[in-house]
C-alpha cells in the first residue's frame, strides 16, 4: 500500500510507518481461531495517530492460517 501524499490529519506530519495485523471474523472462524480479516495500518511517526485500512485476503492464506493456528 503506497501513500505518496499522506500527511497526518492531527499534526500534519508527513512521515509515517506502516504495519499489518490479522483478526478473526465471526461464527466458525472465531471458534476455530482463523484470522481471515487482514488490515494495514499507517501510523504517524510524530503523534502516533493511526489509520486502519482493510486488506484483501486470499483463500490460500486462510487455509494456511487454519493449519498453523
């Protein structure tokens, strides 16, 4: 994910860090602890304000996660 013109809406800083995390959905994925929801974060390096963006997941990633849980 590229943010060429990103600036923090709180402090107007233009420097940021990106990261990712995964979370379970509802129903059977929650019961089996399958983390089928993926998100990308953009965090301001100055004030730590963070924006979260939903990322696409593939079926292969979900199957792999099932066997590595």
